[in-house]
């Protein structure tokens, strides 16, 4: 249960944005897309979990003073810094390897997502407007990733 809290599994719902392109393209009932999207969902979720772990590692001292964040696994001391770092390496490695074997362009999008969020975790989140742009770019990358995985055109209107 502690590992699920560390990985922030409930946040994985955001990765359902990968399915948006087939929905808007009218292909939501075509089951041929679901295996690759399911694997893409897992890959993206692992990378996102790595980002959450990194952010928690960067902020754990500040989080210890926060009424709610102090209960997070790293801030509370239930997960050691070493175990958190190892978990980070494992989930990101598995996520990237899976992405690489799914689709090279998907892999590149995940690298971009990861780099944006590394910058975010190391302080760019403290710059007004830029923080909002960085968070929103994650949703755009999710949508484009779904299009790449299914070879579905993304309408500019979307």
C-alpha cells in the first residue's frame, strides 16, 4: 500500500488523455487500438510516478511542514531517501524501455515530458505562468502521445 502512495496511483487517471485522439477521431469502439494504448498508459503512468517521486524528493523538507503533504511517504519518513531514489530509477527505466519498444516518437514525447518535469521539480514551478504552462503541456503531450501510438491525426481544434 505504501508503494501505491509513493507512486500516486490515483493520479494515473490523467493518463487516460492518451485515449482522447481515438475518441475524437470516431474510433473509440475499435478495439484494435486498446492494447497499444493500454501499454502506453502503463508506460506514461510509470514515468509520471517517477516525476512525483522526484518532486517529493526535491520538496521533502518543505513538505514536512505542510499539514497534508507531511503525510506523504518520503516527507513522513516511511520511505527512505535511498528507497525513493531506487524506486525513481526503476519506474522511469521500465517506463522508458516500454515506451521505446512501443513507438520511437512516443518514447521521444516521454523524454520531453520527463525533461519538462525535471525542470519543474528543480524550481521552475516557482515561476508564475511558467508553472501553469508546464503543467498544461503535460496534458498536451498525453494527447499527442495517444495520437502517435494509434497513428491518429490530432485536429488543431482539439
